[in-house]
C-alpha cells in the first residue's frame, strides 16, 4: 500500500483562515439578531394565545428557541465555512487509492 499525500487545506493559510472566520463571525452576529427577534416573536405569540402564564414557561421557551436557532446556525455556518473555503476538497478519499487484491 503506497502512502498518498493529503492535500493542504486552504484554511492552513492564515489570511484565508482569517477571512473565513471573520465571515463566520459576521454570520453568527446576524443570526443572533434574528434569534432575538424570533424569541421576542415567540413571547408575543405565547402571550396572545394564552395570556400571562408562568414566567418559567417564558424563560424555558426563550431558552429553547434561542438554543435551537443558534445551534442550527452555528452548525450550518461551519458547513458553509468548510465548503466555501475549499476545505472539503482538501480531504482525500483513501478508498480510491486502494488496490483490489481480493
């Protein structure tokens, strides 16, 4: 079995990495604003539907909506970062280089 070189990732370059992470942070700031708007909207919808209920209910709802939205945006942001910088192409498929000796 021959050893193959794994191509370098574009994120190994400090300038490319700095640009990519700055774009990711900008996306996360934007999603934080959208998340706060959605949490506020969920409070309004809950108040219109049920009136004033327990404060614990509003806190739990706000935390759930906020956590879910920020987690989804963080993970999707990492997918965009990886794909947009060419990092995905730098990952080699070692199964393509294996000889069929079976």
